[in-house]
C-alpha cells in the first residue's frame, strides 16, 4: 500500500517551521517525510535506501531495486541532519566526514542530489 502523498503546501510549511526552529515533533515528522518524498520523486528507483529514523525511509536512485533484507546501499541519519542536508544548510561531504551520516555501499552518496528544498520567495 502506497503512503499518502504530503501536499506541497503542507510540506513547505512544515519544512519552513522546522528550519526556523519553530516545530513540534509532529511538524518535524511531516517535514522529514516531505523531504524524503521529494527525494524519491526527483530520483526514482530502488538502488539506495535513505533512512531517517524514527520518521521514515525511502528507496530512490536508479539501479537494482532492493526487496528483502538489508539493502546494499544505505544512508542513515538523524532528522536534524536530514533537514540540514535537504535544505542546503549543511553539505553532504561535511556531514559524512563529521560522522553525522552513515553511508554504506558504492551508490550511497547523495552528492549532486541535495539540497531538495529552498524557501519560496514572496511566500
């Protein structure tokens, strides 16, 4: 069963509130899930699994689709790190070098795919 799609307006509001530090747990969860949704929509596929516990995970990027067990290409991080990466306030290589991202597998590199979201000018 497919997950319900988060509408862009709702997702944008949740991300903006989270970036501003003005979000509770439910809003943060929506922001994280919305940004994961954008990643999966822009880079469809099943070669890489991106996990942001406890809020969600998606498979993305073209290649062999993973269906059982631990995928060969996994990226995992905290919700705050994901928000920073997906909105461009932190760079991929910096986060990986600092140990804020756990990435395993030859395809587990999101360089060139981030950021996913920028604030809308004029609201």
